[in-house]
C-alpha cells in the first residue's frame, strides 16, 4: 500500500516527541501474507512472506514508506543537523593509511582522504619517499565510484593486482597496475569473486602471472555465486584462456586464501567449507599437484583468515585443533601438519596471526581481544616479546622477509592509528611519520577494562568502556556493542566520530563475548550452533555490570551490532527485552529458518545450523529472533538498517522483523526500518554513506537514551 505525502507529514510531527513521553507511531500497514512451512511435523506460520520479494510492488511501497518514516523521525530531530556536521568534521580528519605490503623496498597500501568518497591505492619507495597514486576509483567515474577490495603486491614489487566492486554488491573485478609508473595494464578480469565467495589471488615469483579465483558461468550467461575454482592467468593474455589449476570437486561453499612462498617454489591454498569453520590446507611445490597437508580437524584458518604464512619454504600454520589457543606448526616439503615441527607451542595467549620477517616470523597474539606481539627465528627460537601498550590493537605487521624493515600498525580507543618501526636491537616500537593525529579531546578519555562474570558462572567476559571522564551514574547514556560469532575478534579500535557521542556525555562499551575468538577456538565453540544463546547471555551480563557500576541503567542503555552482530541484536531484544532501552541492528538476519535458502545462507550453516536436520531445527526455532517475537511484550526501541544490494544478508530479514515488531510490541517505543539503495553489507561504503550511518545511529540513540 502506498502512503500519501500528507499522511507522512503527520507521522513526521508525531515522531518528534521526546524519549520521556513516547507516543506510538502510526506505521505504514505491512502487507499481510501468511505462509505455512512444515518442518518434521511442526507447522511454522510466517505472517509476512511477501516481504521476501523485493520486486513485489506492495513490498517496494511499504519499504519506501518505512524508510521515509525512519528518516523523518531521525533526520527531523532538532539536534540532527548539528550532529551530522560534527560527525562529518570528525570523519574528515586526516588521511588514513592501511593494509601495508612491502617488497623490494616498495610500500603499497590504501589511503582514505576524507571527504573523498573512496580510498585510493598508493605506493611509495620507503617511508621517506613521496606517495604516488596507482589507482583512484573516482577518476573518470560518471556515477558513484567503485570501491577497492583486495590487493596484492608482486614479490618483486613491480606490479599490484587488485579488485574493485560497485554499490556494495561485492561482485569483484580484478585489475593490474604497474607499481612504478601507475600505468594500468590491459588485464581486467570480471567475476573473480562475490560476496559469498571472495576473490583470492597469488603472484608468480617472476610477476608474469598469478593464480586467481574464478566463478563459473551459468548456462544463461550469468555467473554463479559459489563453486569457485582456481585458474592461472598470464599477464597480457585473454582471461578466457586462463588454465584450470585446482578446486573442482571441492565443496560449492569453498572459500579460498592463497599464499605464495617468497622463494617462488610453493603455493598454498587454505580452503574453508563455509563461514566460521576451520579449513583444509593444500600445498603445491614446484610444478607438482596440490597435496592436502591438513584437514579441518587441525583447526587451521577460516573463511575470514588464512591463519598461515610461508617462512622460507616452510608453511607455518596456526593449528587450534588440539590446542584451542593455537600452536604454530611448520609444514616443510614432504610433511603434513601431523609430521611438521612445532615452532611455537600453545601458551596462555591465543595466537591470531603469523607473519614472515627477515630471519624468521612474528606472531600477533590475543589477550581477550587486546594485542601482543612476539618475534621468533625461523626454527621457532624466541627472539623477543615486543612492548605493546595495554588495551590496544596491532592491526598488522608488514615486512619483506628479504629485508630488515618491520612496520607495525597500532591503535586503541583513544589513540589514532599510527605506523611504527620495530627496533629489534632495543625491542621497541618507534613511531614513523605515517599516522593520524588524535583529536585533542581524546586526551580526556578514560578507558576501563574489566572482566565480567558470565550469567552461567563459567567465564569472565572482557568488557572495555571509554568515556570522557569517569562514570557519572545510571542516567549516563551508554551504547554497548558486541559481535560474538565465527571466532571473529572484537578489538580496541579508534573511531574519530565516536567523539560526537562521547562529548555529549555518553559512554561506549565493547564486550568480547563468547562466540568470538578473543581467547581462541574454545571461546568460539562456547557460543555456536545449539549454544548460540550464550552470546546473548554474555551481552546481558555486561549490560547488568554497566548499570550497576555507574554507566547507563536499563532506561539509558542501548546495544548495537551488525551482520552476525545484527543477529545477536535480534536474539538479545527478544530474549531480554527488559534489559535494553534501544537496539540498533544493522544488516542482520533474523529468520533463522529460511536464511539458508538465500545465496549466502548455506555458508552460515556451520555457525548457526541447518533446518534440514531435525535435531538442529528443534533449537533453531527457539533461537530464531523472528520466531521469538511475542504479542504483547514491551520491546525496546529498534532501528534496523539494510542495504538493497547486500549479497551476504538478504534485506528481507530486516523488513520482516520490523513488520512483526511493529505489529506485536506492546510498548510505544519506535520500531524503524532504513532500507538503503546503492548500498550492500557496508563493505565499500562511500565517505558520505559512512557519515550518514554514524549520524543516524547516534541521533537514534540520543532520541532514546538521553537523560
């Protein structure tokens, strides 16, 4: 049903009421379209099935009216214009440089220079050299510029392969640029990866070609979104002639990381069967065939992380199968993970990253989300434990194994990212000239770290809080965020726009809940599949601690999460609605019973379960946020955002969840939907899109949490 402009004008006036005396909004009527599915004899009614169809005129009209209402509610607030201006000013800041790779003295990385809409690919010959732009997405763009995805510098430092994608679709096209002259080569290769199966590529030692991923072409000429394989491309040749290398017969959910030895005689493929599960590892030495050297039982890598690197011709892998916090195993020629040498035994900290450096390797370790760094000789002999500040994150360690430079990126909640050189002789990190200045206001920041007892009494959850000054009491507006899935780690990160919230008297809290990898694989497994509700209970424990220790109580506490963290928000608001005043859930999935029918859904079943199994269905229906909504329950205020081009989570999840909450909630708290065109899962969002999203989030929470 289309909503007339006069009605929307009335809704906008109603929406501007304060949080102290909210009135229920008059929502656009959702098109009711009940459908019944039967799972193992259990009938499940879906009241809003038609909202799954983005082409349905009623769905389009309803989503547009909901988005218009949400924008009027949020953008129409008195403080919105000033808040937007402040967020934009903070976001502009100074250039941000990240993703450094080093080869033969050449540094290549991405540079974001606000308010440019997208980062550019740049190179310099060492720290002292001037930057030169290799590729600017905005140059020559007639519409919204594409976003750069993955990139890789060739071993000799002469060329860079990189991908681009448009409008958040994550459909990746591969390009090659000369790193010395910034000349684009003719090699442009479409459909090397998508949102469900990201691109991967690895250069040959002589930089004359590379192994890359390739999506198969369907009979109708379109490209599949799975069953990706590896092919070899020779620079200057037709991509249609690229020779098959590996991957046929593997799972259609296969996701790749490719690693090439600096010696040029070995290539590794780390292949995960879906999201959040350990990988199989295959190694090809010389011109031989790929040989499996580790099965998933070894606990190596995942869809998001290779968990491996070549140290010379030895593949060093972080194995968590027998030791959940990880041990580094060296797999040499003719060896497997079972016969390779233990280079770094398991310890107190979780080993997260291994990086080759001159004469050996470095590890980035985790202490509940905070970073540590150690250095080792090639045979695993310890060299040093670098002194890293508390409550901080080592983003990356970049080095050319054939040279002495080791560059480390470091940041924290109150310290903007900066690159440091590791001084091995003195075992210290020395600041380079490359980094962002930290706004002066962050000097007043107070960062606290506590370990919160879990509700089940079996764990202590790291909780980190930042505010400008000490906690002020139960009326202090506080935003709590968490993720808790796939073993992904929540780390201390600097966010300049957070100052727009902090300087208004608010606090920000970060919970390293179970389901993540902050303490290794056991921490992940504690909130996965049947035990996924543990992540929401850990969040609730952190919420209780905040209210009892001088931060926002249940009337002044909001929670926020995106993607799998969006699912967490849905689980939290339906499991413990009384604990939270407001919920911001971005690009989340909420109908757990139907999500695996979407292109990316099958990739999520290892983490969240499959309804094709009667035992898993029994607990999935109890966890599914869409099926936990109950008529007459007073739910918190809710803002759900989604992108129309999202290849990872279908936008219908947010549409259906919002419609159901609007119909069933007994509270007058607003339930809002922002469905954004020209956006996807948030990956590759432009500067303007990121500013709008941050402003909308803070404005929404101000409307609900302000004293």
